[in-house]
């Protein structure tokens, strides 16, 4: 049975009606970590692991959710969404509904079934996938129209203000605007983006360390505050500085006296990472991936030493991968403190890469890593079931 059939079948079992189906992808960031909320540059790709959402109308003014992953139901009145925040998975879809209403969109009652394929807590942005998929479903259910950029910004607001995670715009933007076979170079200030082809002989392989340290969410918010404080201090001696994106390496070095040592290192990471993103993008434009190995290596070392968001398991995973023939780059991806690495690997070396990482990482840690061979995918979309898929959902 296809995914669409399974989603329709479960919705029918739970809510007793037919439904429309939407999906939104997770993402992997090739390079450009912690630069998005500093109005800088990022280079992510949407991946073919999705959050699937089925939606049907209700007449009682409620949103009723069911999560297949958590095997839980939650409901809220559309007129009183703010009061239902619980710090659980339900805050993401309810937050999207709240943000849409705050933006002035009228919402109808809805039954919503959610099934996520993106591994939770892995740094592949399962949160953005659920936000974007639910936003698409709720908008369509209410017969509203919203462009992709506005949709992404609304989902970001839901995560920032309702959930309380101070994420930048990258995850929601690429989940909305991903392109099959391509990465997106995103200017996180203007939201202009370029679609860059990925070499067809290269595979995006994500290695999940299977660890996620408990302090990751709070440390993420601390890093953002540190960046904002660094930009504020630099702005006292550099007129016109709005964010770290506006500061050059030379300006940072000349004015480091206004920063603490920790703030200096946080700023140095962001400023140098922006440069690495742009050099990686230039390589992809030329079809030359040779410089990317060193750029990704430098990115990981900066995240480990200057931004201090890596961990021993991530460092080990990168070290193992970087020594394998056929690897054109390896680094941590996502917020840090566990989660995943991204690896650019020649297609012909995929099997040997997987075997080597499993053996070496497992021997060193006792953990069995999850290894995902990904394709760059399209962004969020409605999924029209075939007649056979509808028939299969109804008959089983």
C-alpha cells in the first residue's frame, strides 16, 4: 500500500470522512550553520523524507489533531489557541494555526492526521516539515491563498513565538521552496534565493549519531542571544551594523576589544561561515566540488571550536567519514549537540561508505548509527491520490 493510501486509510479510521493530503520535506543543510538568524547565507536542500498530513473539514470550530508518531490526539478551539500550549508535539501544529490567525487569515475547523518520516531530534528539521505541511493543509481547508515566502515566515513565527524556539528562516523556507536535484542558496535577509544544481554523481548521505543532548534547545537560544549581543557591541563602533552579516573579518579583528572572548569566537564563526557558504555556492555554480571538502572541514571545526555546538559523537562521525575514499565533504548539520552529519559521497562509494561508518562508529561508541541516503526533493505540495490509491485506502 502506498504512503498516500495509508494516510487516507488512517484518516478514515480516525475521523470517518475523506481527506485531502499534503506533504512537506525535511531538510539537510550542506553548509551555513547558525547563520540564518544572523541574516546571513545558507545552502540547504530539501530531502525526500516528509511529514504527511491529511485534513478534513469540521463544523464545530475546532482543530482536532492525531499524531501517528506519538499515538496521541489533541484538540483546541480556534478561538482559544494560545491557551493550549503544553510543550509537546501539538504546539507545532497549533502554533501554525495561531500564527495564521494572527496574520489575519480566516480558518475553518479541521481534523488533521499527521505522520512524520523525518527522524525526530536529528537536525533534519522535522519541526519545519510538520509546520509547513500543516500550514498548507489548513490554508487549503479554509480556501485561503498564501505565497510560499509568506507561508515560511508564518511558520517561523509559530516556532519562535508559540513553541518558543528562536529558529531562523532557513528550515521553513527550504521546506516550502525546495527543488529536486538542487540546493538553495538563500539570503536570509532579503529571502532572495538561487537554485544550484547538485552533481548527479554525488549522494547526500545523512549519518545520525543517535545522540541528542538534553540542553540543545536552551543552548541554541543562548547562542542566538550571544550573536545578537556581539552585533550590538560591534554596532557601537561600526555604524550601520544591523546583524553579524554586516561585519567583515577585518572589522571583527580591529574591534574585538569590545567583545568578550566568547562573543568574539561566536562572531568569528558566523562571519567566516558566511564566506564558506558563498565559496561553496560558487563551486556548485562552476560544477567544481573539489574545494568543498576543505570548506566543510573548516565549517565543522569552527562549529566545534568557536561556536561550541558539536559533541564527541559528531566529531567522531566526521573524522570517520572524512577518511573514507569517495567522500567529498563531511560536517555536522543542524543546531548541534548531537543529531546528524551531512556527507557528500560519490554514488559508487555509497555502499562501502555505509558499511565503514556503521562498523567504525559502532565499535567506538556501542551505538548503531542511522544512515539515510537522501535525494534533494521538491518543496511542500498537495498530493493527489490516484483512483487505485483511493480504492486501496477504502478497501483495507
